[in-house]
C-alpha cells in the first residue's frame, strides 16, 4: 500500500503530463516556475471538479509521464484562475503540494483532460513496494514488467 491513507483519500485525479519526459523534468519545471507563481504549484483546467470536496480528503493528482502513471502530488486546494477573455468563464487551478511521490509505474494510454481515479485503482508508492530491489530499477523497466504481468 502507499503512504496515502486509502480510507481517507476518497478520490484522486489522473492527468497526462504533456511536454514532460521524466519525473525529474517535472520537478525542475515546477521549481523554476515557483517564484513566478507566487510560491504556489498548480495545474489549470477548464472544468472545476464536481467532487472537489472528496479530492481534498487526502487525494492526489497522479501524473502520467511518457505513457506511464509514475508520480503523484497531493491536492491541497482549488482556486479560480481568471480568464484573459472577458467572455470566457474562469478556469480552475488545482493547487498541488510541493512533494512529488514516485509510484510504481503503470502503463497508461493517452486521453484528454483529467479523470477521477479510485484509491483502490491507484498505483502504490515505490518506497512502499514489498520488494525493495525495485527502487533501483528504471521506471521504464518496472512499467514493462508490470505490463507483462511479471510484477
């Protein structure tokens, strides 16, 4: 099981991490943009999640990087993101905690937008895997073994 309490984490989100090739690149991008964004990390989306209250009970955003759900970030809040076009409705900022937690990489097909993810369907954190040897394995290898049913 992962570090997150599956009983308290009513629901999570999953989202493609477009333009990012690795967890390290995501971390670097967020670090570089932190001062520009007033010390906050967020992802902008057109739709406000209808289950926002459930997401705030310990939910995370699971990033899909290069076809693999391989890292999560705690969801800490939501706020309105003003639109530059006065005729367009405001967007939603999904506020994220600073910690990127690597998970067991699970292969995932592309999709548009974000999707809800049930806690029991979320990959476990890597540091919580029973076999400690996997921590030194490349994420791509773990994903391939998982897709072959060997893990």
